[in-house]
C-alpha cells in the first residue's frame, strides 16, 4: 500500500481564493486501478473526489496535489472501499478540516473501514518494530494512526441518494446509486462560475448487473464531462450457466476429498454476497450429503459490515433480497455460520478438522487473517483456495491465481499444493458491455475521461469509445490538467515509472510531508500575528532546520 509520494507543499501560496480557475487535475487511479483521487478548482474552492490508498503493485508515480491539505475545502467520496477512501486520515493529519460528503451507508461503512485500516497500520508498525529492535534497524512509522482516522471520520456528512445538495456558492452535487457496494455512488457535480455552467459526472465504480443483494446501477441523464472507471474496459465477464451450481460443485469436490474451501474475500460487499449464496445453497438443500458443513467468517470488519448491510436494507437491497426481508428472514443469515472476532477464535478455526468453508479478508491476500489461513491450508492438496474477486497486479492473490508454485508467508516459504479455483462471473464491477451501457445513456457529453483501469484496459476502452462510438474520449496519466470551461487539456502528463522504495521509508517520508504541510499552513495563516510572534515562529523554524541539517 503506497501513498501518493510527493505533495506539492507551497504551490499557489500567492493565489487569492477568488482567482482560482475552473480546472481539474487527475492525481490517482490514472492508468491504474487503485488510489482514486481527482482534484478540482472551481467557484473559489478546492476539492477532491475520492482520496484512496493504492493496493497491489504501484506502477506509476502520482502527481502532487497542488495545495496543502488545509487548503482543501471539502471531499466528495464515491464509496467506502479503501482504494477510494483510505488516505482521508492522512489528509486530516495534514490539516484538512472540511466536510467529507458521502451517502449514509458509505459513512457507516467508512466508520468501520477507516478504523480497521488505521488498526492495520498501527499493528504492522508494532510488529515491524519488534523485529527492528532485535536486528537494530530504524523504527517503522505507521502511515497514519487511529486518532487520525477518528479525526477524519468526524468530518463526514451523510446524504441520501437522488437529492441535489448545495455544497457552496455555485457548487451542487447529487449521489446516484452505482450498484457496486452498499452505499456506492456516482456523483453528479454542477459548477457555475462567471456565468459559465458545467456539469460533471464521476462514475465511481460502476456495479455489475444482477448482483446479489444490492440494486443495479442508476444511470445519469446528461453531463458535459464524464469521468469514468475502466476496470474491465477490455473484457466481458465470463458468465456461468448457473453461478450457484458452479459454487456447489467446488464445495462438493473439495468436501469429497476431505478438504476445506478457503475464500479470500473483501470484508465489505463480497463476504455478504457469499453468505447470500450459501444461504440459497443450504435452503435449497443443494449439498444434501454435507448439509451441516460449517461456515466460518473470520474478519471482525466483515462481521461489523454485515450488520450495516442489514441496517440499510430498505435503501440499498434489490427486490429479490427484499423478498427475504418481507418474509421476516435475514437474506444473509445462513445456517451453520460461525463468526470469529478474537485472535483466539481465529486460531481455533484451523484446529477444526471438519470440511468447512473459511471466508476471510483481505480479498487480495496482502493483509489480514487470510494470510494465516493460507499458511495453514495452501500446502494441503485436499483443500481449495477459491478466488471470487479482482486480484490486482502484484498482489499475493494474483500471484497464486497466476500459478505460483511457492509463496512466502510470515517469512516462511509455503508450497502451493491446494486446488486453485476462480468463480467466474462474480464481480462487483461492470464489464465492457456494462460500462458502455452506462456511458451511452448520458447525453450532451463533450468529453469522456477514462480512469481507474490498468493501461491495457483504459486504453482499449478509450479506443472503443473514440473509434466505434465516435466520442471524444481520453485516458489521462497522473498530473494531466484539464480546463473545465472548454474541456481542453492544459497540461498532458507523461507516465513516470515509480522508483521502488521500502514501505518503511515511504511511510516515514509521507508523514514528514504531512508535517511540512502543517507547517506551511501555519506560516500562510500567520499574517495577523504581531511582529514579535512572527519573529518567534521564524526563529523556532530556523532552529528546527539547524537541528536536522
């Protein structure tokens, strides 16, 4: 997980707020899938759409955010996934005090997901520092702390779907259901400045159609500029004839070998979908010879998220899931479910010798309790590791799925002898056909900016829009700047391959940049101080520099 490496600390110091131009800069998820972030200046305000953490392999250097966090007025958040929300605590640590606008369900999910992310950061720092003490290495600094995550959460403001909201003079937004995750949204943004009106639509992550539990994506009607994802812009999902029966076959074949099915799963969204399918399998007695098999959910985050799903069922569930609700049933309340919250409960799972299902996070196997379950089960040929979601390039899950014979877990080399399976068709993202249906419903679009896709996917989808549909489409690299009055490219950034650094160095340097942002903001806000106070501040900063030079 890498943070955007270089923040532009002192840019625009001399620009008055009212003189800001109407422009947009692409920061993250440009020719990459994770780390979503777009910066906009309009109507005298500076704001972000998403501020996500990068996951898996980080290919390109991201551009600098062209101001200090304290100068960001607000953030619009499409949904709670960490690759869209995960750096908001770092923004808060840098001095951000504005509002973070999101749907009600997204606010609820972020309340557990950002705390969980901070816990992971602090836990990893504690674990690394125990090793560092033994080897005499430098202290490891977490990317952000629980206190900073809680600070960011205090900035959230929740909204309903389909309500047009005035954010500030000349800026309105509306959330549409993106059908990707509970609370996920596409965000319409209206800008009016100097008698110029522009409408933007950020797709967020567009959901797949006919997903379990949640509703299909809502379409926007019109926009001047479309900023859309392209995760599966170069392919169609492989649709099985019957998803549930494919799932049943994997379970049956594994149980017949005396093994267990271990499922790396995203704690929020995918885990709840799996419980929904497993309920259908058990309710329909599709595994009659194994009808009492236990199902372990080993993720405190997933357990909390499941409760949030139930709390938001009326506003987010689809018609089929609501049928269960109307009958007084919990659509994700499957029999044989055992939840593991404590580490002791988690450790006890692998002592259960019965054939079972283990659902554990993280979905890409790079963190969380799933790594322990892989360590215990990956080398056993009777077991199955079942992938049910996207595996980013460079992630441990991708390596296993691509056929790695050995992997390293907790410093130990583990042989991959288990059956490796993938359940096709289960995706939270629309495929190429779904993306086309979404964007082609939007009228009056002047230009489409294609982001949130690996280079092949983003470029393929852009070419399709341009050449088959005769649309003006462009896939920007990070740092590309756009004039929102005309749609013209002010600055066309070129790809910069990232220079590999250690996680420790990266996190420590990033927190140093946060501190520098705070100092910069303090200096910028000190004009009203007396000469004596200004001189004292200057002396203290000079002394600090002298200490470290």
